[in-house]
C-alpha cells in the first residue's frame, strides 16, 4: 500500500423482510414497485474493507479469501463508480469482504454485503454522508441492502425517485426482542437469483394485486411492530410471503423456490401457532424458511425445527443494529 491509499472498514448485518420487495419500477436504480419492512439479523454479518490505491489498474474483489470476477465485481464497481464520481477521485479499489454465514447454506449475502460496501467505500473516499445517503447508495448495489443500513426494524420507502427511495429505522433493536430461526433446507440446485426474479415479477397476473394491496400490509406491519402485537405480525408476514411466492410461481417463466421440506416447515409452524406457540414463517428467493418468534422461544423453536426431516441446519439471529464503521 502506498502513502496515498485511502482505506476504511465497515460492518453490516443481514436482514429479513417482513413485507417483501419484489419487482422494480426502475431496474438500474433499483427503485421498487412497493415499500418494504424488515428486521436486521444480529449475528449474521459482513465486514468489508475498501482501499483506494494508486497502484491498482482495476477494481479487485475478494470474498472470504477468494478473488471474484465477472458480474459480482461489476456490481461492486458500479457502487465504487458512484463514490469516485461524488468524491472526485479516479483511484481503483481493493474490496476485501468477509461474512460469517456458512457458505453454501443458501443465506443471501447481498444485503449485508452491499450495506457494508456502501459505508466503507464512502468513508474511504472521504465522503461524510448521512445514513439516508448511505442507504440510497447501498440500494443501487442491492435493493434489500438499503434496509441493512439503519438499525433494528426498518422501512424502505419506495419514494418518488432516486433521491427519496431509502430506508429508515422505525424502531430500535431493543424495542422488541424477536429472533429469527432459519431452517436450512438441503438443496443442490442453484435457484434463480433475486435480480432476475425482480425482472420477471410483472409477467405474473398476480403482481398487480400484490402491489395494489402493499400499502395495507405495510400499515398492518408497522402497527404490529409499534404495538409489539405478535399475532398480527405473524398473520401479515405469512400472507406477504405467500403472496410474493404466488407471484413467483405464476411468473413466466415460473419460479418455484419451495422444496418438500420448505412446505413441511410451513405446515409445522401453522400447527405450532394453533397450539399457542408464537412463531411465523417467511421465505425469500430460496427454499430456506425464516421462522420469526419472540426471543424467549428461540431455543425451543430451533430445536423443533432441527427435528423436521429435510432441515439440515438451523441458524439463529436476534434483532441487529445499524451498519457502522470499524
Ligand atoms: C425475496 O435485494 O436480493 O429477499 O436488488 O436484485 O439485489 P437485488 O435483489 P434483492 O431482493 C430481495 C428479495 C427478497 C425480498 C426482500 O428482501 O425484500
């Protein structure tokens, strides 16, 4: 590293959406067709160091010790280009990123990764941007990453354009001690990624209905969080997840993310609910099932999930804080 190297490190947690982002009105800027609400996942994180170095001929990306090229590097360079332009610098950067999720567990890492990248890149370039500006920058890398910037329970407003489409905290982590038990479902196949999936959303005849009803679901979710009303939260996050998967299954081509074990977990969660155990499922663009519960029930639910055939592992997370520099 030369003396002119400008470097910064940042940390960000992953998040799980309660009301999902699915479909863009502007794919390049990642402006969504509906707002979304999520909870940061404390304990599932990415740590990223960005170093702008005079000696580098091009941007470099290393994730968990492996050098990455192609599409992933292009996505990272797109963020670095915004930062270079804003800061008036031309230097290429080395990006070293590590996440602590077991690789191959099918846990999407783009949310934590782009949140940490946006913060580290802005700071390395000397930009003193506020949280909203970092969230907006992270959004351009991955929509859900905008939500990993603020703390705790977070809402990403769809906004009217690039300037006002960013995420804000609607409640701090300590507001409601919830947990996420992630049932990992064994799956050899690589499924269609979110970016391709968002592009297919408008081909489903159900997407218009899902989007039209989004303000209602967002309001119910906001109120459930504000009032710590678990039963209302459970109903709305399951409905929202089922509606997104209905859109996925009816897109052209169709996207089926569920495996038999995915359905087995969903069925078990519904049975537990009838038996009075507070738990609710939500599923992203993959077969794993996130089971949201009060923190007091986390160990019990994780143990129950481990007994279900087809569940290979269970990861647990608590409500996480904001992305921050290290
Ligand atoms: C199903 O944020 O991963 O997890 O913007 O293309 O990176 P890109 O998509 P991404 O989409 C997330 C989709 C989801 C729902 C959600 O997290 O809101």
